[in-house]
C-alpha cells in the first residue's frame, strides 16, 4: 500500500471517528433535553397550577356536562366566547326523564338570555307517546333581559364563566393575584397523581380539596376582575375553611389545560376547544321567556 493510500485511509478513519462522536453527542443532547422537559414541564405541580392559570387566560372553551340520578339524565354542551364581537355563551341541553325528552338551546349575552325549545317528547308509563300541541312552543324563542336587578346566578353567561375553575381572560397582573388566592383555596394531592385517557390523550388526575372560605375569596376577586360585580354568594365571611369539598381534576400534561372535573355521583364536566372563537346570530323574533314558559306548562 502506498504512502498516499495510507494517508487517505487515516483521514477517513478520523472523519468517521469525529462523525460518530457528533452522533453520540446529539443523541445525549436529545435524551438530556427530553429528560429535562419531562422533569420540569410535566412536573405534577406545574401541570396542575398551569391548568388553573390557563383557565384565567382564555377567550373561550366548550364544557360538556353529564349528570344522572334516579330522576333522569342531563347532557349539556356549553360554549363560551369572550371578547371579539362580545361575550356570549351558548348551551345545548337534553333532559331525559323516563321516556320523555326536552331539548333546549340557550344563547346568553350580558344584556339578555334567549331560549328555544327544540324537542319536546313525552311518554306515559306504558311507554306510549303522549300527543302534545307543541306548535306554539317548539322553535319559538323566548327572551329575558339581564338587568342589574335580576340575580346573576340565573344568567347562563355568568353561570358558564363562574365554573368551579372560572373561565375568562384576566390581565396578567390581576391573574397573578388570583393565582395566589387559588393556591390558598385549592389543595391538590400532588403525591398521589394517577393517569387516565380523555379524548384519546393521556391526562393526569388530581384529587383536589376546596377550602370553602378561601375559595369564596378567590371567586369573589375573580368576579370583580372579570367585571361581574360582587355576588353575595361569594362572601368569604359566610364560610369557613373547616368546610371542605373534594373533587377530581384531569389536566393534560402536554397542553396544561383542564380536560375533566369529576364531582362524583355521576356528575362530570369535560373541557375542550380552548381559545376557539364563537360567533352567534341572535334571534330577531322573540316573545318574553315568561310567556314561553307559560305555554310549556299548558301542554
């Protein structure tokens, strides 16, 4: 073998060695980044509290509520859209009792709630359909004004915003203060986090204890920051932190968004569609909601 060939082979060997070292370094870097990302970003405490904070920094969410007992079953989807063309909530509700079904659609704005009965079906104990004259009820929109004199708890929009973990876009400074109150109000069991699958994605489950007085203070401040006033039901002095409530909360460890809240007793709420815009066309032909409800009672 000539000296030139030996020199070329030596250069090639060195290049291969350098290339191998580069590949090993890249592999170690990837493993290190992944391990660090998993340890820090998917830390149970960070995932949980980010889930709460993200609910305070969103312009929209869809909540799917299921509830059932010996009396019947509730299946409801509530969409919330905040900002843009104005705050609005839309609910599609199915109430089933025995063989009877009542379905409604409700649109709620800061100034009014609109309700339409979309389906009314009634059955007797023998499972035979009961004929109803529903022409003047189904497809008719009822409207009720949301005034400062009417209870805030009756407004769908306020009910939707004031969930267990409330939903709104709160400016950063106010949000930091709210999070400090949330840390006092919510006590997640970070030592016993389990996993489940929600909508095909892994989610971390936290058992959470709510301290009544601190939680009321958190919700009271949220209501003020969100421009909802100061509801009397959130007066901290009416509660004690000795009174505690428990629930389980599932948070997606990738998106850090709450995806499920389970209250027990067959009452579960599922969350999706964070940040999606909501555009709604308000009904133009309406009757007072009180008149619509009177028609229903006369069926």
